[in-house]
C-alpha cells in the first residue's frame, strides 16, 4: 500500500480520536480521554496557524497521523515547531508509513520556513528514536519538565 499523505479534515475526527487513544495508551505519561482529544483536534482544525494535522490515508481510512504545532523561538529568531502525536495504526506498522509521514511533515515545515522541529519521545521507544535519528533528529541536552495546571 502506498498511502496518500495530506492534511486532516473535520470529517476525519473520529478516526483521529481513535488513533490518539491508541497512542496515549502506549505512552507512559499520558491517558486517553476521547472528549479532550476531540476538543483539541477541533481547535487545531479550526486554526491552521496554530498547528497542522497530517495524515496517511488508505482510501477513506486514516492509517497514521502526526501534528506540527507552531511557535516562535527567540533562540532561532523565528518560527519553530513541535512534532507531536505521531502514530501509525498497529495493523499498518512496519510498512514505511511512519517514515513517509515524517518526511512529508518535515517537507511541509521547510516549505513554511520553519527553522527547527523539536519532539519528545518515550524513553523506552527505541524504534521511534531510531527513525527520528535516521531522519536527522539528534538528542538534546535539554531536559523536558512539566507542570500540570
């Protein structure tokens, strides 16, 4: 299968929520909550200046998704992005879809003059980390910390 890569549409919401449920079940620090995921996805889909949702489609089925969230970096002197919520449906893994989607997202970021793309990955997700390294991402000496409000 060669997936069609593109941006998500509002009609994709149920499938996107389902994919995030799979992702958040796998990640140790996150818990799925379909209402929260739907609310956030609706915000993103309403305002593409904040973030974009990219998908891989097999016909009408979303088989993978990823998000690119935009901000401004004083260190870089311009627009940067956070790469988040990258998930390939378990039935479609190990077919190159994640790599293809990541390449697409990076190309879109370059086309929009994004200066840096950052991401967080679970410390025990060696397969994802290997893909990110292969695509040019490098570990950072910065430590991720969080304050939940």
